[in-house]
């Protein structure tokens, strides 16, 4: 019976996390007038096609004064030509050309640093070359929060909805990650953000010595910077649907696996309290599935099934709030099965990252 009690305790701890995630923030959809100039910074590596589509979207943002910093990070396709063609038509565009440097070979952080230094404004908004703003008010929503003591804005960068299981898994993983970092930020514990939709001041960047403490890590220009520089007083979030930026999801399992390997490699560098909180959540989920299977065969299956269903009910109930606000309602019913897949998926990545290292961004 002791094993059954342990399973019950783990389920209660699972539910405690779920209730924590109900502290999901809601941003107002009302815009506050802002007239200070901002710099929109986009780093691109072999992104000619995406730039062709998204540069007009960025330039059409309804904001009184902004410049668009386009960083060509040693691209070998037509990225430079696309940037130059738009720059000849719009004076707001500034191009930064990055050559490969032996000390910072294929480093996105090096490229971004050059772009930040080129910016003439202190308010900086970041997105990626494949990210399409949800509306022409996206820049205004993100920028309006960079006032007073707020120097860092966390936004949401979902993936486009496409047919197929892989797309649902990608969007579920993105939803889960956002639910956690928004909920913690709402409680005064900001620990990460995503470069697909992020804003901060140049003063904050220079005060924290930019990316120098993790310049050799291939990822982390977003989450590691936020983890180091964010505080309860200087950080705010923006979850208004008009402020989303939609990215193109990976089309193959292999490509997604490589992407997530790179992303997860930064987690070991988070501050200790966040490693404990995130590690505790993952460990409890893993233990639940292991003990649930064991108890199902060792004890009265009806009791065990009831406990499992209660846990699934709480999981779906709590996450449905975040899913609704982030416009991902269609994947909520799959939460239990997707959770199991991600547990095994992440376990494989952790093992792979502990034996081999990545050194470049792609």
C-alpha cells in the first residue's frame, strides 16, 4: 500500500503545480499611447524567403517612430539582396552585415550584439526572421510596456497551425513552456523568454554585460539573458493576442529534435531556484507515469484508475485557461498523451546533450 500512497502524494504535488499555473497573466488589449522611438531588431541567417514575406509586415506596424535593424549573419543565400532591395525603398531600414569571426564562429549572440550597438534607440524589440506579427499593432503592444521601471517585456511566440501530429506536439510544447514562464513571471519570478517575441532596453543589456557570460553557448540569447537580468520589478509580460508573433514550425521530426536539443541545452545554466522548480515539475511527471503503471497492476485497478483520471481532469482543467488565452484550445484534450511523449522526448535529449555538444546556431 505504501506505493499507492506515494502515487497519491505525487498526484497532489502535480496538482499543486497545475494550480500554480492557473496564475496565468492576462494583458489588457487596450493600447496606451507611446511616442518614444524604438528599434526593431531581426537577426537573419539564410532567411531570404521569410524576409521577403515578413519585412513588409514589420514596416507596416502602426507605431509613430521606429527603425528596423536587419542583421545579415554571414548568409550564403539571397538574404543580403532582399535586405538591400527593401532598404532602398524605406529609410527606416538599417542593415548590419556580419562576417564569420574565428572567436565567435556562427554565433547569433555576436550578430545580435552588433545589431544592438547599431541601434540608435534605447528601447529594443526583438523577433526572428520567420516570425509574422499577429497584427499591425504588435510593435505598439510590446513597446508600450517599456516605461518607468519596466525594462524587459516577455511576449508569446506561437507556431502556425498546420495539419498533422507533429504540429500539435510542437504547439503543445510551446504552450507548456509559455504557461510556465508567464505564470512564474506573474508571481515575481521571471526566468526565461523567447527571442521570437521579446523586448528590453539597451541600458539593461549593457548593465548585464550583454551575452558575455554565455557567449560560447549556441543558444540562450533569449532565455539565458532573461534568466540573468530579469527581476520582479523590471520585468512585465504581454499576452494580448494582437501582440503574438507566429513562426513556421519544423516539418520533420529530425529537424524539431535538433531544434529542441539546442534549446534545452541552456536549462542547466539557469539560476538554482529555477532549475529546482523546473526539474521538480519534470521529475514529478516522470514519477507519476512510472508509478501509475506499476500500481495499476499491483493494486485494485479501479482505485488506481480513479486517481489517474482525477489527475488528468485537474491537468486539463488548469491548462485550459492558459490555452484559451493563448489561442491553443484545440490541443488541450491531448494534454495527458502529449505530456507522456514529451517526458520521453526530453529524457532522450538530456542524455544526448550530456554526451555531445552543439557549437553553432542554425
